[in-house]
């Protein structure tokens, strides 16, 4: 290939640029999975716990407040699970299973990462724990730096 045919691709990507791009990609993926979990949790909570009364009454004293409460207790409102069709109940149950699976996968990924870090720390490579002033974004977990070693 000639030089002019490669011109459309721009300058070659340096390794440090690749590392930054890869870290941003993984961070974005993690945020998306957390967002999915939050969204699924919110949807399921809104399905299960819809408010029984949307009306707000203001009373002058306790006696008037009791009068407002009495009519609502006379009319028994069926529970939300009684009037929901069977196929919708199955979908809600499936959504809860999916939510639990996502949460457990997230926990397993964290455990796996911790185990990999422990395994790497047990090796005889030269490493050191970074100080707080050396970190770009401080975290609660310790951060280690390995000495770059040339692979043969």
C-alpha cells in the first residue's frame, strides 16, 4: 500500500492512546450495566408498589381527618396481585430473576477481580503500592504499580 492510500486512516494509534480508549470503554460498559440494574429495579418497584390513593386531603383537626379515613377503609381496594393477569405476573417474575442474575454477576465479577489481584500480588514481580498523591482519581481500594519488564 502506498502512503496516500493510508492517509484516510490518520496517524497510527500509540499504545497509551489505546490504553486510555480501552479504559474509557470498560468504564462505560460498567456504568451501562449499573444503569440497567437501577432501571430494572425502579420498574419492578413501580409495578409492585403503586400508590393506593392519589388524593391528598387536608383536615383542620383530628376529628375531620378521621372522617376522611373512614370512607377509604369501607371500600376495600383489591390488592395489586389479585387483578393482574397471569402472563403479566410471569413477566414480572422473569424480570425479578433477571435482576437477581445481573446483581449476582456483578458480585462475581468483583470477586473475580479481587482474586486476580491477590494472585498477581503473590507473584515475585517488582511492585509497589501507590501513595494517595500519586493517584489521578483516589479510590478506597489500594492501587499497585508493577515495574515494566521486557518480554522476550
